[in-house]
């Protein structure tokens, strides 16, 4: 059971949303870039509106025998520069507008890093913590079967996100392959290595965040080996980012998850904290740190703040209290436009998500290339190419921002929008 919406109704270029949401934030950032670049309203509407949306009703047979129904989505924001690409999120609060925003950000991220993809995103409004592995497999396979008409290695390539992992990708790959009649490893990225996944993919986003964070610290005159950091979110991105930062000499003094936070001014033992989280499921109760209110992590006295959890955590209510000199966004959309303005006025350097957390899509691209060639690279090859792409993009954005006196976010978004607009111009408008 599904409903498809192709070429959805355009969003007015001058639309104003009065309640901050990921989608209003994404549209606000796009509008600023459009104004800077001087593009017409028609192009603005095209870039503000997803090219294709699919909403699906996903029934699940529970282990108990009862049935439940969950709502799922797949949004393809743009595919002018190549196949759509984006993660699949399992979370109880997933909704269509959130997925639209994430798909738009993915378009800019791919364009900014010059990866030949457009942006997409998927989501299922389900709490994976409340389900068995068998139930998650069934709901994943059913969701995949519902979106089969619009995905494919040359159409739209899903990847892991919040609430999903390499096992989820393996189920999607198998479901798609069974329906195709042959194995299609390029249908997803973030797969297990034994099924054609890439070395370094699991930690790629975190490594990218770390490369950018170290460069940003040096840019503002701080020695990473003498710097402190706080990391919000100790999941897929935050846990490894904290570990890589610690290995680089940065003293990580505070870490949080959805349950709470811990702090140690002398520096947290990240390996011991990771062991504690594996054993207990949370950072709470870690013997090597003192308890801290989760919200207070964002205003700790540190040099570097890495918000690596969810959208909208830095807003006009707390941006004035941020003490960090540098913010590197590990999550998608953690800073609202209002917070951006406050932080810029206060001289805080904010490295936007579409640059900072792009390591995942870069190595996803590497994985897709390897799958299409049936030739896999060594871990050191993946890491060196990832570092090169991340730091090259950093220098490009930094130069663009300096030359035009822009924030890094405005510079990054404008660069990305410019590349997508150029693809539109060259391809023309059919018919």
C-alpha cells in the first residue's frame, strides 16, 4: 500500500515558516544562498521542492502474532547530478517534513564534496529499541518492497542513519536482489564488508568530522594537543569522533547521549567509556566522570563543541551561552538559523553539517564505485582518499567565505547550490 507524489507542488520562494523545524531551517538556508547568487524565483522553487516523494504504509507481524502499522517515507530531493543518495532513519518521531529537509541537505552535501549524486532520505516512524531483531528484519524487508519502484544502484542508494546499521542494509540488499533475480551489491552502502561493504565506511563520518575539527582548531589558532572538546551524542558519529579526537591529542571533557551526560575536566577515558556504554547502554553511571545534565553539555567551557545527535539542539535560547570557540556539526541540522546569527555575532566559528559530516557520503561513494567495479580497496587507501576530499573541500569553502565575507555555512550552501543550478542549466528543462 503506497502513494507516490511526483514533482510535488512547488513551495513559494517567499514562504515564511513561523515555527523552527528542520524543513524551515533548510529552506531558510537555501533562500539565503539564492539571494546571494541572484537566482530567479523559478529556480528557487525547483531547488526548494523535492523531485519525488513516496509515502508508504508498512504493516508488521509482531512476534506475538498481532499486527501493527508504521508509516514510512522516501524523498528524492534532486538527481540532476546523478543518482539520489541518502540514509534511512528509524525513529518514532520521523515525519515527511523532516525527511524532506534531510534530503535537501544531502543534495547540498553531495554537490559540495563533488560526489556525483543527488540528495535523498528515507525514514520509518518506528522505535527500533522496542522490537526484536526478527521484527526489525520483517519491517525492513516490507518497507524495502514498498519503495522498490524508486530505488536502485542507478536511481537511489540508501545507507544507514539513526536507528539503522549494516545489518539493516544487508536486509535491504537481499530483498532488492531477490526481487531482481541476482545479487545487486550497489543497491545500498554501509553494508557488511563480507557482502561488499567498504573498509572504513562504519567510521567514515566520524573520521571526516575529526579531520575538519582539527583543521578548524588550527584555523582559529588553537593547538589540538592543548584543546578541549565536548561531544553531544555518543552513537554512530559521536562515539568514534570522541575516540579519534582523543587519539589526536584533544582532551574530551564531556560526552552525552539521550539519557544524560558525564564530565571530567581532566579528560574522559573514551575507551573505558565505550566499554561502559556497551555494557550498560548509556554513558550514565560511568565511574570515570561526574554526572551532568544533558543540555548543559552544549554550554561547557571547551574549545570545541561537536553536536552529533539530532537537529535543532543549538537555538536562540542557548546559543548565547555557548563557550566553545569552534562548533563542528556532526549531526544534520543541529544549529538553527537564529542560533547561527547569534554565534556569528559572538565570533564562534561554525563548520556546517554539509561539510563537517560528509565523510559518510564520501566513503559511501567509494563503496558504490567498488561494488560497481567488483574491486575493493585497502583501508589505508580509503582513509587517505577520504582525508584528501575532506580537507580539499574545507579549503575551498574557507577560501569562498573569506573572499566574500560569508559564514562557512552560507559559503558552503552557496557553493553547493551553484553546482546543482549549473547541472540544471546544462541539462535544460524537458520538454
